[in-house]
C-alpha cells in the first residue's frame, strides 16, 4: 500500500497532537501515526493510580483546549488527563491512526518516505514527535538479583497493594521515584530509597506556586543555547508532586519519617546490592539546588520591586544523620520488591539521515533541522525548558506549523 500526503506526524502524544491541531486549523493535509492502540497511552498505561500532574491546571495549555476550569491552582489526576486528551481529539477531529508503528523515515527526492507496517507513505514533511521517554531504562545488573524479588520500572508501578508484602527498594529520587517512595511509606511500607542527584524545590514560595516563578517571570525564558553545557538538557526533573493539592517533597522529611536513604546502586549479586557512598553528596546537591533557586527568585522580586511576602523555609537536615550503607542484603532487609525509577532511553534511529549528535539527540533549532521538511517536536529543551510539557509544547508546535505552511506556500 502506497500513498501521498503533505505531512506525516510520527507519534500521537501531546506534541504530535499539538502540531496536528495547528495543521488542521490551517486546512493542511496530514496524518498522525501512533503505535499505541488508544489515545493518551502514556498517561493511561504508564502512570500509577494516584498520579496527578505536577504542574498546576493553569499550565495545561494545549492549543485549542487551554484549561478553563474552576480550579486553576489544582493538579489534574491521571484519569482526567486521559479524558482531556480524548475530548480534544474528538472535538477537533484530529486525523490520528492508532496501532501503526513507523519503522523508517528516509529521504525521497525533495521529500521523504515513511515506512509503517505494510504502508509506504510519501510526504513533503515529516514531524518526529515520539518524545524523549521511549524505552524504560533498567541497569543490566538487575538480572543478577533473585527471581523471587519482584522488579518493575516506575512506568509499571500502580499502587502499594499491587506489590507483594514486604519492604520496597525504590531506585532513583527524581519526580517519579520520590512520589512513589512517598506513597509507599505513607501506606505503611518500609522503604529504602536510592538517592540520585535530582534537585529539590518547594511547592510554593513567597505566595506563589514554584512553577509560577519559573514560568511567569524571566527565570523561565532561558533557551537551550544558554544552558551551561549541551548535556544539561538531560538533567533530572526536580522532586515535586501535585498529590493532595500539591506539597513539597523533601528527602530529609523522608528520613525523619523512617525511610532508609541510600547512595546510588552500582551493582548486584544474589541478594546483595552494592552502593556508592554518595548519599550525603547527593543530599547536599538537592539542598544547594533549592537554595540557588530561591536566591534567583528573591533577587527577581527585589529587582522588580514586587509585593511578595517574605518566607523562610524550614531547614531540615535529617538525611545527613543517616548511616552510609555500602552494601544492602535485600533478604535480610525484607525487601521483596524493587521499583526502578531510573528514567528512560531514547532512540531516533528510525530517521535514516545524519541528524543526531554524539548523544543521539536531534540536531535542530527549535525543531527545524537542516533537512527542509524534517522536524522534531516535544523534547525537553527543544527550545526552552517548557518545550516538553503541556505548558510549552504548543508554542513550538505553532512555530513548526508556520514553517510547514511557509514551505508549501513558497515551494
């Protein structure tokens, strides 16, 4: 089966749907190819039961469906996010095809050819909107652990009751790991948490949600070319949660509440895992991240003469009192489950063109590559920090849609 269409969008998540919205509004012929069998797959099938957005509802700014509800400072739960996407697709009749896996995108004269199952689609433009979180990343040494210990990636975790009785080791302390660890210990589980270098920020500061300061002030206008290094765009997300109306996550509080904090896991053999002695170093990084962030906000308030109440956050240090453990026997500790909150791998090798840098990240400027008609969308720091979230993906989608329309007009 062979067909022609002006634009093919690979990926039907928030990025692919955002560009589809703009092309639909412009009356441009296009199709969205999504390998999952239904809408909002990541939100529906790769988030735990109590998941909520970590950004307030007012930051849900998908084009054509900007949040208009009566709880702008609340945090949308998972099932409402799924419904939000379903209604958006239906309302605008976005042309998405499910269950279609794209295997290859290749150059074809002045355009491209997209191979998807038995279909061959020729297109003037191709937008790769598969995101950065494509394949769960679990260390290979996990295979050395006993078979009777249940292991799952954070994308597979659903709730405490779904895990066997016993203690739980959570590996990774960025957003997912910290939230899962908190839910587990608050449910009564003994939790061991392997701490990464993820930063921390308060949920609210000086009268505003932390995201307000980061996105409604010049603090959110930093572009990718202003980062300290190209690899800075891969930094872990800061510890945050929107559960129960949103609150600050602080690993020192975890330690006070009985969570056993550990350094990074570096290996496993039998029931024993070995740990890097970097727990206190990582706690110090999180503390410094928060202190630096608050100073930037304070400086901005003073510089602009804003009316914002003074606030001093509690100075917790309980984590520094934790014993530095270099080896943990999971059997002796009663650990029956491990949740690997260790992030994802990405792979853009389906694009058969030299458009990736040494890290495998697309070479582009705000999604536009050096190959006319080839675009990338929905990646963190595609242009700004908000490029990969509901608050910012629409801006980049509008930029790329304008480029597509201009190409067709000028071509």
